[in-house]
C-alpha cells in the first residue's frame, strides 16, 4: 500500500470515519449520517488546511491512536482530551506536525463525548453515495475502526494550515434544546408541552449516533393506537410508548411509527452530540400554540407541521 496512509494502533470504544454525510437520499431510506458535531469537524479540517467536508475520524469517549506512514499535519477538536505524539504531549485544538512513524494518540475526554482527528489530505476510503461517512443504522460506508486497520489518506491540498488555535469549550451545566412544533403535536395532551418545558430530563446512557434518549417525565397521549410509518427528519423529537422523548441525530431512521411532538433545529444538535449520560436536559418550546389542536383540527387542515 502507498505510504500515504495511517495504521490504527488503538481503535478505541467507537471510532469511525465521518465527513458531512450523504444528504438527499432519505426517500431511499438512507440517513444523512456525517459528523455529529459538524462545527468541530469543520474546525479540525480548517486547522490542517483540508477542504470543507474532508473525512476525519470521530472518536468516542476514550479516544484512539494512529500511526502515519509519512510526516503530516494533524489537529484534534471537539471534546477536549490529552493528545500525544510519540508519547510526548501535543496541542489540542491546533495544527501539529507529526513525523513519519510517530503514534498520534487521543486520550479519554475530559468533558463532552466525541473528539475529531483531522489529518492533512483526509481519510480517502471509497465514497458510498457521495460520502465516506460510516452509518451505524444502514451499514453504509467504511466499518467502525478496528485495531491494525489501515486507512488511506488523500493528497494534502494547497491551503496552508490555519495558524490560530481553537479555544477549549466550557463544560455546560445543562443541555438546553429549543424545539419547534412537530407534525403530531396534536396527538398529545394539552399539558404535554408544559411537561416537556418544565420536565427535568437527563441524557440517557442508551444514547448513540442514532438518537439522544432521555430519562424524565413521560409525555401523555390523547390519540392512542398505531401510527403508520411516516418520514422523520434530523432533530425530530419522537415519543415511543414509554413517553420519554428521543431526539434523532445523524444516523436516525428516515421513517418512524411513533409520533413526533417537535423538532430540534439542526444548529442545536452539536451540543446534544457532546452531552454525556447524566447531563441535565431542558427543552425550550418555540412558536408553539398555547393549546395543541386536536385531531379534528388537523383533519380540517388547521394544524400544519412547523
């Protein structure tokens, strides 16, 4: 294989290749996927001089380690963590030059969940539907990293690495998610929105790239029975039978049979992706009617999705 590659020394708990995903295929049942914290992955690429959308590594909780076969520039962003090169401390949130054969290691996060490792030239695995992203739901894209795997790298571009470092993010006391009315808000009791807003939820340990699950008060429904599967979008707040909201993230299914009470706007989802289990969570409903219209109002066309 070409010297333009990296070997995986330690894969970590869940490290995968991510770019900006494959939007536009929901009608085929294909999620968008892509980096869960897009601002962090974009910053990592900018720091090493990569073009926007270049594939990076997304490491979860306990980091990863790779060994480049030739000298290159790397940068780590997202959840803060200790970074070492050949066993020596290196900068987090800045461009770092790595000699050929030196191991770049990301340690366990000190806060947050997901760290991003950009390498000059980017991860150059074969794209699927225009993206190199690993999709945990559909199985598209490259597999989750394993020890001893070898990843090809692209050729570095002409852009110079971005000189300034990135400030380390603070540790938020709670996750606050704005939520707009969803297509099935009228399936819930009149006080469900108040419960959603006042309820003290926490991020569940069952959360993953598909969705952020919550622990807290259940939302009660006025419409029982089954809902035929219908399209769901990124950020949809779906309510399964236990009544605890689930916020859909990048690998979410494109259809679902549980009612969607609301939708979290995409800019807020990066914070959701970086919130570890146990993080206090508060929803803040926006542009919501005081009393959700009932099924009869929907039938008359008086209630439309936001």
